[in-house]
């Protein structure tokens, strides 16, 4: 059994999508990042970066194993299940390139764009435009990539699962996706997969009708520092 420490966010959805797709049994552990669950001693022991998602595989290769960072989790699950990543070197490297592209490009750019546009109490136009243009650039990269292929790296893979949560939320970012028809086709096609629907239903009731984060939630979600990490680690050591 796999424990998935989860909150309904793009990075969390990456893993719930994969677990639904590959059919591995899992249990969802509610991790309310607006309440600060990611800074508890129990979480820090398995997720030292104070971020979701984290998994604990109780049937790991040498006993229970915990893994943090969504890209690493996707690779682990692909190798464990033997699904959604080719075994041949060329195909594997192609998937990994596009997985790392998501981790280093469209994910962080969309995240910062969303923060400055939707969550920041101070609207900094330069920051909004900076990340809006980077998100636009990433959509352009994807649109060219998908011009002559159905998915990012051959068959449907963990590269697509990693990228879809950061792409299908374009409407929440106020982005018009019509200039990127290949991306729109790709988003629509993946959106019809039953596993994605199930993955997105997990935890929706946890924050339904909550609206924007309140002051207490913002303290846990944004503007953390090295001091925050030190305090959490010290608390864990004392526990």
C-alpha cells in the first residue's frame, strides 16, 4: 500500500493522476498546507522540503520507503508499475527530458504567475507580466512540440501527467489558449481520461466554499524562509 500525502494542487494532482492511471493501491493522507500540516514533525521526517506531495510505499524494494518531489515520485511509480515510461534508453530519455522541462519550466512559471496575479496582496505589474510572458513562452514550446504528435514524448507518459495540471488551469490565469490549438487539443484529450477525473475529485470537499486563503493560511502557504525551516526541524527534533 502507498500513502499519498496530498492536497488538491497541481503538484498533488500529478501523483493522484499517476496512481489512478497505473492502478497501484493507495491511501490519501490529508495534508492541509493552509493549516501548516507540512511543518509538523511527522511530515518533515518524510518530506524535508516542507512541500506536498510525498509518498510512503510500505511495499518498497527493501521495505518501506518515503519519496518527496513530484518528479522523483513519478519516476519511482513508473518503474514500480512498469507503466508510462519506456524501457528503451531513447524513449526513456525523451520522457525524462519533458518531465524535467515541466519541473523546471512551465510548473514554476505558472506557479509564480498564479501567485502574483491571484494571491499576492500587492499587485506588482512587472512581476505579473514577467511570469505571464514566460507561461506564454512555455505554451508556445508545447504547441510546437505537439504539432505532429499526440503526446509530449511518444505515448502517453508521466511527462504528460506532470504537465497537464499546470496547463489545464490556463483559465484561472486569465490566459486565452486559442493561439495554441495543439495544446488545447492535448488538454481536451487528457481531460477525457477517467483516471484524471477521479484524480481531480480527491479532496475537493476539503476546501469547497473556502475562497481565497485567509491571513492564517497565507502565513503557511507563502513567504516562508530559512527560519521557518529551522523552526520546523527544531520542533521535529524535540518531538
